[in-house]
């Protein structure tokens, strides 16, 4: 019998095992990157805030346990500067402001109605809720005008109405915008070739602003003066209609 040869078996399926699974390192790096970006955005946000907000944020990190939205912490920093209200709270706040606007509207209408000299003019004052807030619009009519044609000088009755409106608005924390509008008549003035309806509408808005300030509205409450000329016609079918000549006062949402 022939001698048997030794048979050698080679195991080629065995693989060297690593101590850790592949693919985990990038997750750690990505998490670090996201955290760094979030920290960067927070820093940029803080830098863009006013001093009151910066102090409130600093107060939180110094003493987080005493942090409150409406109260001061132990360092004496009031945290109400940080607005943590979101959409739901803002909607509730907007409804509360609408209620205040409605009350103010009733007060103005009551003041005007009990004064005989305002009886006719009061019908030319319209209140309407718009996207920015409450719009109070003083509309001219064929019988009663607030400005003479081509003039930015308020007549005495219109000024008294604005004094009344200013007396009500001043009690609100809301900013206001005053707009001037004209009809589409071309403004002609021989000694000022460059003066047009844009200038006229802006000057009328400024005249209304001055009357509001006489009524008690502080200068810091005035947010904007806008002169639209005839670019926001109320009666687009009749560009020359007297109703296109008006002053609008917008009490803006906070």
C-alpha cells in the first residue's frame, strides 16, 4: 500500500477583526460640526440684540436657577427683554391688541359724536383693521375738505379731529404711520417746477403728524411718514374723485 501524503488545509475565510466597527467616526465629527454651527448662530443672534437683551442673557448664564420671563433674577437683571413667545402667543397678543384698538375706536367716535362741530366730519372718518394694524382714514368729501386743493395746510376742524385722535393714540405703546394721498390732478405751481403730488402728499402727512403731536403723541411713537401721491387710489374708477384725497393713520401691531 502506498504511503499516504499529508494533506494541508488552508483556511482562507478568516479575517482579521478590528476592535471597533467601521463608519462611526464621521457621525461624531458631524455632530460636533452641527453643535459648533448652532453655537455660532446663537452668538450672532446675541450680538445683534440691544444691551437689555444681552444683559438678560448674561444674567441667565450667571444664575439659571432664578431665571424668569417676568421677574428679575438675583443679579437684578429683568428677563422680560427676551421674547420667548411663538406663533400661538403672538396670535393671542394680536387679538388683545385688536380689543384695545376697538376700545380706542369707540372712544374717538364718542368724542366726535358729542361735539356738534364734528358731527358732519365724523362721518368721513373710517376705521379698518389691516395687515399692519388699525387704519384710521380721514376722507375728504365734496362738501367738507381737510386741505384746500394744492395746499398742505390743515383746516381748523381737521386739526381738532387729529388732536382728539392723538389724545387716544398716545396712551398706546404701538408705533404709528402717517400716510398722505392725493387724487390724480397734476400739481402745477409756477414758482416751484419740481413740486408734485409726491411732495404734496408727504407735506400733508407731515401736517397731520404735527397735529397728532400737539394732541400728545410723542415723537418716538411716530414710525414713518409716507407720501403716496395718487399711487394708492381709493376710487380707481375715478382718479380725480375727492375721496382719493385723504390722510391715513396706521396704529401698528407691536
